[in-house]
């Protein structure tokens, strides 16, 4: 019995926890997407943060939401390709905890 407790304790202690940071890792696909969006945006001040690395997720999720709103209105000012739009969807899905709750079915929770 004591041997099983020690084995379980050893497994719990040595198990690595994996969590998402508040920054986009430099090696992640999201970083490449953000670099590409910055290049396509040109002079957009919201995306001119390439000197600040790693990228803060909260800031870029807000930019991705604004780009998504433009795409939903059939506007594509940066001429994003279908692959770019897929990567944008993926970025938003992977960072959904940073999205505001406004205009969602969970709006009652924001009070």
C-alpha cells in the first residue's frame, strides 16, 4: 500500500504541466501569421510591433478580431489569402480565452 502511494506521488511530482503563456512563442505558427499580417498591413499601427517580441496574445487577439470583422463584412483590405484566413481562424480558436465576451451567447457572464 505504501509503495503504491509513493509511486503515485512520484508520478504526480515528476509530471510536467503544460500551460499557455500570455505571449505568442517565437517558433509558433501564430508568430509567422502575425509577421505576415504586419507586412501586409504596412502602416497599420496596431500591427507595427515587430520589435517587441515575443508578441502579447491579448493585443494581437484584438487585432485579429478586428480583421475578422472586416472579413465578415466582405472587406479584405490586406488581400489575405485563403490560407491566411485559415491561419487567422486557427489563431483565434487557439486564443479564445483572450477574446472579449461581447455579442456572444455568454454575455450574461460579463456582469
